[in-house]
C-alpha cells in the first residue's frame, strides 16, 4: 500500500523520505518538468522493479544527480559538457560518458557507457542532495502511454505498486530536453507531449 505525501509534508521531513529510499522504495515525485518515477540508482532490485512497472525491459534510464560535484567525479566532461553543466539546475538531461561504472547499478544503463544526468530546478533536488546518491528519473507511465502531469493521469497499476507519491499539484511542462554530449558534437532533442 502506498501513501500520498503533499509537498509541505515532504519538505519538512526529508530525512524520512531518504530513509524510505535507502530501504529500496520506488516512488513518484515532482520535478521542474513533469512527475518522475524513481528509486536509489545504486539499488539493483529497486531499479528492476521500475523496469517491471514501466514495462521497459531494456532502454536505459536517466538519473538525478545529488550534485554537480557528483557529475564531475563520475562522468567525462569535455569543454562543451562543462558549459552545459553550468545550466544545471534546469530542464535538461545531459547524456555523458560514465567514467565510474560503479556509481550506479548496471540495471540503470543496461551496459551502455553513457548515462543521462539531470538536476532539476525544483525543491526535490534538495531532498536528493541530502540523500547523497543518484536516483532514477523516468516519466511516471508505462512505455508508450502518456506521462503523468496530475494524479488523474497516473496508471492505476503503477499507483498501486509504488511505495509513496510526493504530490504538488498539476504539472504543465514537458519532459526535459535531451542534450547528448557523448559524441563529437552536442545533439539536442526537445521532447513534448
């Protein structure tokens, strides 16, 4: 059985949220764009549960990094990537080469040498910063279905199987812009509804 946590409750008690994440919780949370489905990105069992919930057996997930320092320590950053890093926090997911393969569970990126990283411009980033480890960030929906912008959009199966939901009203944004910085040149993909 999951529980619904309003934003004020969550903001006052980040240590309780972090305890749940550390125990392997799979949860829904708000960002600066849309609602995400997440867990500790170092917990293989929790990441596998998200794969099952989303019906997404292979495609890599992105993460919300606890800090820019975490990104610098664990990812390769060329000149252009360093410039994009300065735009965080914000509505971007940077695709970077992962230099520390042990920084996340192998189930997150399914054997790829890259990882999508973000830091949202949203209070949820403060919760993740205090947690100190990355969390998976993927839209709260099954593959091919509409992403969640409010509780009415949430798939009933996902809602029944997550451990908790942090809710703060309807979101009017789109998924973050993908900025692939793993090749010779940056490629930018804006995502919409």
